[in-house]
C-alpha cells in the first residue's frame, strides 16, 4: 500500500508539478523579451568620410561600430563596458544620420560622419591589423565583435528620440560634469553624477611640472597681450571658480580671467580639474581625471562592470533619464 501511495506521489510530481514549473519559467523568459522597447528607426548603413584616403565609404552600421569601439575603448575592458560603449557609438551614428542623412554633415564632403576624433574614430579591419599589437585581432577583436553583436540595434533615447550627444571621456576623477560647465548648452541627460569605481584608471591623478619662465612663455604664445612675468609667479595666479564636478571654470592669470579648459589646452594638461603648488622654484599642476568629464566615464564604466553592473545600468547611471530602445 505504501508503495502505491509513494508511486502516486511521484507520478503527480512528474506529470503535474514539474511541467507547471517549466511553463512558469518560460513565461518569465517571454516577458523579459517582450519588455524590449522598439523605436521606429531603420538605419542599416552610414556614409563615412575617410579623412586620410579623402573618400566617402558606405559601411553597414554594425560593421562600422566594430571599427569604432576598437578605436575608442581598450578591448581588454569588461564586456558590459564594451557593450555600453557600443550603444553610445551607435546612438551617435544614428543621430548624425538623422541630422545629416542626404544633405551631408558640413565639412564632411557630403557624408554624415568622419573617421576621426571630430565624430568618432573609425578604423576598418585592415587598418586595425596594422595599428594594433600582434595577436590583437585573434585575442581581442572577438570581444569587440561580441559587444556590438549582442547589442545589435540598441540605441539610447531621451523622450523617445535618439540622443544626439552620447559624450564620453576617459576618467572623470570621481564626479562627471554638467554639460554647460564644459561646453555651451545644458543637455538634460548630461548632468554631473558620482563616478565611484575609477580606482584602476591610470591617469586618475597626474602631475605636470614646469619652470615659471616656461609657463610664462606658453601663456604669452597663446595670449599675446597677457601681463605676466616669471618673478613671484604665485601672486599672479588665482583660481576663482570651480564646477560641480571639480573642474576649474574661471582662473585669473596675470591680467586675464581664463577658463580652466583653455589653460588645460595651452599646457596640455589631462584635465581642467587641477590644483597648483609651488616648490623648488617650479609650478606644479596636479590634475584629477582625464578628459572633458561630460557623460560616461570609460574607466568608471569598466569599474561598474567589475562590480557586476550591466550595460543598461551603466548607461542609465551616466546619462540621466535615458531609455534603451531597439531599432526596427
Ligand atoms: Zn566628423
């Protein structure tokens, strides 16, 4: 009798309970897929002005993105960071096609994008083979391809429209910048946010040392009418205002009030977030971060990926209020 009861229970489990569990998990899977939001954009190709060859190439968008991500982020970065970069690059490409498709981006010989830093750097496979270290194509290129293929068609949108400024930089230095503090306009999704996982960034802080006479000559080369001399240089430099992210907005040098980003460019500093020390007769610039600081920090994205965050969480952290949608 006991055997019969035991058998009945087993049959019940096999016939009723296990299939019920399986059906439920299938439902969960389906629901996850259904959640992907679709945007009506149909962009398969981009026209790219190849600056060195001085010609326009028509490139399938996903192929183009492999050449961009290879050039814009180290392929050794975490997969989720590479995916975030792929989506940022795709969003940029799509926004340029929407803005300039047909009529051409000014100065781009009729195409929508160029292959240089002005837009985003693109190198095709034969160029990558030439530029990258030996075995890169074998060991690292497959990672780039995977990042692009697994995010196929995904772009960032804001209020249901593809975003046009998916800006990024190497290292924020702990906090990113509001767009209007670095460039001219306030973009709603480019707000200053914390970037806590950048510890491994090679240029998180840096130092740049020069003699007062060198400093004066560099400044005079750029600003011919500046009143500045190398004796008692300390009394002639004053930081006046910093941004929310820490970069210098205004600095007085001699008789001029300059922007931190201009001083960064004149001296070739890694960031406009710097402090100044004086020692041994030198001026010492201590920088924090690397790059303009707006949008996604690449080292921050890599750090987030190491902490277990997924590409969509990384993007939504650095670009406030965006959605990720699939082109159809
Ligand atoms: Zn361009």
